[in-house]
């Protein structure tokens, strides 16, 4: 996957300085269009000390996730990217979509605090690689600079 091109496209979207919901909506659409074998790409945002559903592309999703629960909540609790090859083997996995097999979640920061997460699911086991992780972490850095 050409993350350099994807991130270049995101940079162009970010330069519009739109409302953050607009940027996140287009960012999730960009990932959903550009990356293969996805069934969900989007954001959960911190609100009232939990993750709440933000802009996304894909199937209906969970609306609230507690910090420390599931892959997204673990990413927040550990403040660390979670690259999960088999979500069914992940302790406490939340099955919003039973077809999801692998997942990557990257924390998003603003003013030194976790502001939300980028969450991407695939129906293919071990879909995400270290290359995906590096490219998507760069994607998140562009978002962080624009928030």
C-alpha cells in the first residue's frame, strides 16, 4: 500500500481547515476507499471518560467503549497502537461486527492527552502489517497537527 500517497491526500484535506468532524469524515472515507479488505474504518473520540463513536465508514458500530475494554479501550489505557492479527484471540474483544478478524487501533493526541483513536477492522486475519502500522501512525500525526 502506498501510504505516502494516502497521507499526501489527507494532508490536502487537512489544509482546508474544516471542522474536525468534516476532516475525520473524509479521513475515514479516504482509508475505506484506498485500503483493501476492510469492513470498518473510523474514529472513536474521548467524551465523558470513555470512547464514543465518531465519523466512520462501514457497518453499524458500537457507540460507547470503556477505557481498558476491547482493542480500542486497550489502546487508550496503554496509550499505544494495538495491531491485532486475530481479534477472537484478544482478551475482552468487543464484537461490534462478528465478521471482523483483525484490527489496528492508533491513539490520537491533542495537547498531550488522548483525544480519540483511529480504528480499522478487516474480515481477513493478519490483514495489518508493521508497514500498515507505520503508515497509519503517520496518518494520525497529520490529523493531530490539524486538530
